[in-house]
């Protein structure tokens, strides 16, 4: 289910940008067809292919630069750039969304009045290339959360592009006549959430390396926006809201029929009206079905991971935990009372038998602890995954280090090391 949600996130990135490009190409092709200039279509298609190839070139350039996507500074910068791009798109929608078609047609009039196929070609390249470059940046920004396996990006992204192509085909053929005002109004609401999420992810990366200061209150809000469940909610909104609008537009629009037309022509108009309504209903039904599946995944993911109840241990000069006690368990949690303060820590064991010990407290996030998932511990506040080998590393979203000695048959933790971590838990009670 987690893999599905990751691929869907990549799919929505390419679908969203692909749909925007499809809108541009659809409006251009519809315009030149309406004005009887179909001979100019080849310039649009050539421009589309060139923009596609330039977008691929942008992806190669970014890859050749050797960007370390696990680097917090790079991750944060990419996400903030993506947030700025989505924000600029949102502002653009608010300003010109209502008259998008008319404004583009005015620009096209100026281009085609001179009979310049080159001008039409460049117009298409510039409009589509912007979406392609944004798509590349979004996918690279998502790589931090999608993980090291590039297949998640490839499969999800390819599916999104395929759906965008189908959307563009139906738009150009006139099967799906979308009300642009309703479309932009609905998606603008979703884009606000997406901007907030990208902004939160970028800021969180900067918080981890201490580039900018923060507080636990800010991190609690940022953590909510960076959680995987929040991503799924945004996906559901992005897919379901336009589907609902599509259904409303399809079923509330009356059939406009001129009674003076011949009966065969009237039957033709009625058949076309019913056909468009069926396509809109089917498309909306599929979208709502996907939203339903995402909702199920949201419920399932709520119980994901392993988070055992902490075992109360007596305070001693040296706490000794037999290795047999943690055998066969990926994570064991303990709590020790010291001067009225509950100090929590955990022991995790990898599949190879490696052992790591740390306080059940994040260096920067509010005191919500961690759960175990696969070979990683996950911060409960922000869902940041901590690789096994980095557990106990100071700084960032890592667990607060706890010194422990792994002997032949036990793990030994001096009480003094627990006392050093007491301040972290005492602060949370204030």
C-alpha cells in the first residue's frame, strides 16, 4: 500500500503538469481548427515534441550535476523551488484563469496574422516547456520521499503522462468540454494545500541542518504537513474535487436544441449530448473510485509500523537488559523514572543482528517518539525516516543519542547517560 501511494504521488505530479500542457495544446489546436488554419497544426506538434525533448534534457542535466538528493540542503532547496513554481501557477490562475482561452487566442491572433509557423512553433514550445521543467523539478523533489528505487518514479510518472495524454485527446476531440472557470477554481484550492506541503517539506530540511531556527510549535505544524497521510489527503482532494465538478457540469447543463432544425439533425445533437455526458460520468466515476482506494490506503496506513508499549524498568546505577529479552523483536521500548520524569528509550535490531540504542525523542521535533518500519525508525511527528545506520547520530530529526555498551549477553546503560537525557523529557512537561 505504501508503494502504491508513492507511485500515485509521482503519477499526480506528471498528471497535473501533463493536464496543464494538454490544456495549452488543446486550446491552440482548437483555435487553429476553428479559424480554418489546420495547415498550421504541424508546427504545434513539432513544438510539442521539441518541448518534450528539452524537458528530458533538463532531467539529464540535473542528473549529471550529481545532486545528492539525500542532502538536506539540496532537498530543501528543490522543495522550496517547487513551492515557488506552484505558487506562481496559483497566482497566475487567480489572475487570468477566467479568461485563459480568450487571452491565449489574442496572443495566437498576433502570431498567426503574420502567417508565421515559426511563431506558433515557439509559442507552443515555451508554453509546454514550462510545464515540463516544473515536472522535472517536482519529481526530483519527490525523490527524497519516494526513496532510492527509481521504478516508483518511472511507473507512477509514466501512468500520469498516459492519463494526461488521454485527457488531452478527449479535450481536443471535444468529448470532454471542461468548464475552465470551474476547473481552475477547484484545483486552486488543492494547489494551496500543495504549496503548503512543499513549503513545509523544504523548511523541515532546513530545520534539520540548523540553517534556520524553529520552535516545537512550528515543527508540530510543519510535521503535520510533511506526513504521508497528508500527502494522501491532498491526492484525494486533487482527484475527487475536479471529478465532482465534472459530474455537476455534465448533469446540470441543459440540452440546447433548436426545434426548427430537421429531425435527423436534432437526433444527432441529442446523441452527441448523451455521449459527452456518458464520457464525463465515466471519467468522474473512475476518479472517485481512485479517491476511494486512496481513502482505504489512508485508513490502512494509520496503523502502519511497529510501536510496542514501553516496559517500566527500575532505576539502578547501571541498567542491564539481557539480549534474550529483545530476541526476535525489531523494537523494544523502555521507560525509567528519574526524579519524577519518565525517560523513554528504545532498542532496535536489524535483520543482520545489528543493535542500536537511542532515546525515544527527536532532536528537533516535539516529543512524540518513533515507531519501527522495515529497517528504519520513523518520527511520529513528521514521518521522517531514519536509516538504521544513522540512529544515534547527533542533530537533525535523528533520535537523541544514548550511550550504551553491547556485551556478550546484555546491553548495559549507565544511569548517568539517562540523566543526561532527562532534560529533553523534562522540557516536554513544562
